[in-house]
């Protein structure tokens, strides 16, 4: 049972931590090297983890494909892989026990959001090398639900099956969820009336409260965020409960630390930083102090649902995109969210960091929409002030907003050049 | 009367660019007022080819809007301002036009037109 008290969680964590550190040291040449300067018997609690160096994406890349392996090749029964942005994919291996644990985690997640054996669960995550499809598949099967393994694509058929088989739970990416809703409407099916979708479990990409609103207004009754990644077994690491106030991490399987991505210093609960995860139960490929590059906040107080497993807040962005302004971490995603909900603006913006004397300043340059009302100058000034106020509420620092004419922000194919750090260019960082 | 207004950044060359587009499309400017605050400006215009002006400015990716305004003779302004004042009609802004005329934007056009008609004051709306 996963309903553990805080005390029980800590006891299990400490016991499993000692075991996994010893196991990794004894079975993986990679970790043996990494821990060479550490007295591994001194690692007894989460606090002691600080003594251990981080494991990074670069480690995984440099040790491609199976350098982190901690079991004999004969014990492996599955591989998955996630696409790297450059070069080699990240390959992960599973033992039988790993697959059982993964199944358990995904079953817990679905159970927590209310999925039962009576549900019809349609899984529209990709099946294959990507962990999404199979992870949810195992979890839903374990619960005894009726699984429709549609995988991705063939959107019209997805909707037909949803309608004809009475799907009650949909698992897919949030963007595909929105696309399914749109396509249903084009087929003259109103998801809220003609379909029976009680629950949507959306993951594999960061999404916002605005998207939740859209999904719940147009598609499913309740939309939940789920977190995971191939290195950490796949989906199932953390999920929102019915209170939708952060994602519960299964702390008997994972230890979460939040660090300052620049200094590596461990931060307190409530502070924003990079999530570092230690897998406590992985056999084939343990990840010890793995830097996820995902930015979030850990909340350790008890949730209204009564579960003692700590929560991480929605993923705010990747460390690659982070800016530090006057000591505070700022993410483009936070700024984007404010811009998207403000009328009169286009979704095109640029963020410019600069330093005057010793003071950092943050300029947000955003295009007005072409239909922006321009009759009165006060409207323009009000819009600017409103945006500055809302950015201050959201980021906790002062920003300077510059409204620019439509189509004045340079467009680019692929990843937009949204951040300009003049401090870097001037050699001040 | 329909007025055009365009949002511009308050930078050198932006106004010239706007005027160039109008000229290239043979649109004649009859009146123009500029309001600016810090980095922004709003340019308000009366032109001879209203629909065409909207089209070319939008094609040039400008944020364009329209509003109804009233045009009166400049020498009746004192009288009109007093009348409006008495009736609680506010003049949001005004700018002068060729031919000794002035463009007024009021917050209650319907009442403004009514009173101008009643008093026999010549206007274009
Ligand atoms: Zn909860």
C-alpha cells in the first residue's frame, strides 16, 4: 500500500537509500568510479546524499549505450530509449523486477486519480521505444481496467473508438488532448456531451493551468498532470491528486532534491530550482542524484488529500532556458503564461536581461495583437502597466515591459530565439 | 466620420514609414494628431480613402483601429465645448484639420450630434 505516513516514508527511504548506494557501487563500474572518493557507508539519510556527485545527461551520453548498467546483460528483458536532441538516444534497460515496479507506479498513479476496474482506458501515448504507451498500459491492466491501446495517430479513429467503446479515461500528451477535442468537434461530436471522458492523464510535456482549463472545458471532466522520464523508468514518478495542487512523488521509490542549478547547493522546500532524483528501486540502471534539468518546487507539507508523499509543482521549464535576475530564477514559461492570458497581446515575445551598474534588469518585449484597440493612449499605457504588475506577481521581481508593433519580433523556424542575455554578451556573467 | 488610429513605437522613422505607405498608395491625409507617452505613440488620422487605408496598413502589419469622430469648424469650438460641458459630454481628444476645421472625439456621440443639430451648428459625422 502506498498510503504511508511521513515517518514510514523516511524509514523506507533511508533503508532503500543505503541499499541502492551499496548496490550501485558493487555492481556498476560507472558508480564505482563516481563514488571512489566517498565512504559509502556514511550515506545513511537523504541529507547525506549531498556528499555524492551528481549524475548528468552528459554522463549518460558519454557512457552510451549501457555504461550505467548494474546487472549482468542476461538479466535484461527490455530496452527503451528517448530521443536525444543531438547524437545518440538515451537507452535505458529493465530487469523483470524493474518492469514490475514500473507497473506498480503507473497503477498507483491511475488509482490516485480515481481509475477503477470499471473504466475504459484509452492509451494514446506512443507504444514502442517511448515509455509512455507501455507504462500506462501496464498500470491500467494491473488495475483491471479495460484497455484500448490505440497508441498515437489516426485521430478520427481514436474519436470513433472513444465514442463506440465508451472510453472513460484518456491518457495522452496535453497537446494531443487539445487536438483530439478539436477534431471531435469537426466530426460534430461534442466531447462534453457525446463522450464519457471522466479523467484525462496528461504528461510527457510541460503544460499550464490555462491548458487545464481548456482541456476541462472542451474535452475531459478532470485533467491531471503526470511526470516521468525514461531514465526514471518512464511515466509514473509523480502525479496530481484530486486537489490538483502539485504532483505527489512516490517517495518510497524516489528521493527528490531541489538544487540551485548554478552552484549545486541543495535548496529548501518551497524554493525553486532543478529537480535531482535518486531512484531507490531500479535494478538494471539505477540513477543516483540524477539532474533532470526540470525546474520545479518541492512542497513537503501534507496535502489536503491526506497523502504524505511530497509534491512537486508543475514543471516550470528546463534549466537550459533559465535566467537568474537579481538572484531570482526566471523562466520563459512563466512569462509566456502571463502574456497568453492578457488580451491585446500576441504570443510573440523576447526576454532581454541586462545589467546597469550592479543592477540586473529584465525587459519583456512583446508584440501587441493586430486587433489591439489603439484609439486611446491610456489603453496602451494601461496594458503595459497591467502586464508589469502581473509579471511582478508571477516572477517576484520588477520587469520593464516594452510593447512593440505587430510582427516586429523576429520569427524563427524551430526553437524561437526568445532570450537575449546581454550580460553574457558583455562578459558580465 | 471615421478616424483611423495606429499604434507606433516612439522611435525615429516609424512615423515616416507610416506616411510613406499612405503616399505610395495615393491616400491623402486630411487630418492627423499624435499622442505619445514614453515609448509609444498613437497616430490618429482622417484620410480620403478610409477602407483602402485600413487594408494597406494592416498589410504592413500595423495595429490599426477605427473610431467615430465629429468634425466642426474651428471658430465654433468655444461654443461647442461649452455646450458639451453643460450636458456632461466629455471631449476625449481633439486635433486640428485643414480648412480651419477641428476633429473631436467625444464619449457620447449620439448626444453630441443631437445637440449640434438642435443648435444648428454645422458638423461632419
Ligand atoms: Zn494530494
